[in-house]
C-alpha cells in the first residue's frame, strides 16, 4: 500500500499542473456562429440551414421589427425563446448542442420558418447556411400565370 502512495501523489501533482493548460485551451477555442437573414416581407433566408452543433443567430434585413422564436412543443402552446430584432439588428446566439432538426418561426407570420439541421450520427459535416442574395419568397400558384385555371369554390350544405 505504501508503494502506491508516491504514484498517487505524482498523479495528483501532474493533474494539478495540467489543469490550467486545459482551461486555457478551452477558453481560447473559438466557436462558429451561423447567421440567417430574416425580414417580415420575405421570411427567412435560407429556409434550411445545415450546420454543426454550434450557434445560430438571426439578422433582420427588413425595414420593420421582427420577432423570432421557437414554436411551442404541443400545438396551441405559445412560442418560446422569442427575440425582438430591430431593423438591421441581430438576435442573441442560440446554442444548438444536439443533433436533429430545430425550427424557428416568425411570431407575427408563422408561415415563415427556418429549419436548422444538425448532424445526428456524426459530430461534424460541411455547413450549408449561406443566405442567397437573389432569394425571393415562393409565389402562390396562379398568381403570375394569366392562363391558370381558376374554379369557384362551391359550398355544400
């Protein structure tokens, strides 16, 4: 038993000497923040952001204030993590530490949403989250086509 005591003391001294080096390594490591553009007129750009398990933030590129948040877990629940973003402003950085799909919505227009995809079975993949400079929201069908067939809706009682 007395033979193992010097080894235990050596291990404690060595770990105490290496602990500050590990803390410096962790503090000096940068993290990646992906930025998704949002505005009341066009919604989110891009609508699908493929990123690693890092951070995402939203940049309001519109002329009006936008409220971004996560939809409620159960249908009918109010949204949570709501951020009010002024024109030209940025939201806080949302940490997404788990793999899967995370959805964010425009609180005032829930049809505008973005899906944040993070790797599930691997720890890293090539991120694809660059906003498209030519992005236009999809037009509803038959809005621009003059030859589109339009039928009246008839209610049946």
